[in-house]
């Protein structure tokens, strides 16, 4: 495994790849390392409301192929496809997160005792649409981080929104009402280079005030 720390190379040369080398398999150990680095992305109050499903078995890919018929090449040739969800009941893990933060010395106990109840009350009174926006924002940050970390490990990715969002959670054994599908991302060693793409000049998308 070769990992690059050249951020400009990782960022500026990233491409969306649709065809992967099927002989290359990302090990569970390396994927775990990639996901651990991915989770260094920020999230709201460090609540980490995202969840991952790693789809890397023939059986899993067969299920996913039925949900993503327009992205078959990415699904079938990649080393894995990562399905990212937002957890609407992520508050169930707030106590563990805050307690571990205190245990590790990152937060004083008195701050935990102030923040945790306040955050729990906020979630309890939050309209579902606002809660969905929260978990979608966190998942969006972690999705981009995954693509950059994967590339630093020498792999390419392709984020995809064209799949059956209505049924993907249940297909992979998750509660449909709890887990909000965000995107699926194929990852693997490129068999062919992805195409370059045009970006607008900064001033065309930026308002200076």
C-alpha cells in the first residue's frame, strides 16, 4: 500500500472513474484505515451522524446492481461501493461520544454536562426536515473526505446519485425510516483514466462583499 501526502496531487488530479481493474481488491484492513481517516471530517457538534455500508461481495454487488442499473460498470468492476447514509437516530450515540471525549481528555466533565443535555433537547424538538438537513450536511462532508482519502491510497472513485433511494436501506438490512440514503461511491484501481472536466472561474460563482 502506497499512501501519498501530496495534497495538491490528490485534489487536482482526482477524476470520476467508471471502469476499474477487477483484479484489484481493497482489503478489509485497508478499507478500515481509509474509513477511519475519512471520519476525521468535521460533523455537527462532532455527532458523526453518517453511517457506511461497504458493498464488496458478489452477493452485495448483485443486489446493488438491481438498484443502480444506470451505473452497472462502476458497481460491477469496482473493488467496493460505499453507501453513505445519514442516521436520524444518531442521538442514541451522543452519550458514548461525549463520555469518550471526556475520558480522552478532550473535554472537561462540566462542559459535557452542559452540552449533552442541550444537544439532546435540541434534537428532540427538531422538525424532521431540519434533522434530515443536519445528517445530509454531515454525510456530504464525509463523502468528499472519503474520495480524497481513497485517492491518497492510490484509488479512484465515482460518486453516484442515480440509484433506487427508496429501497436501498432495506435491501442492505437497515431501517428505512431511520437511515437516509445520501450517495453511493465506487472505489478501486482505475482501468482507464477518467475524463477531465471544466470548472467555472472563481469569480463566476463567488459574490465578493
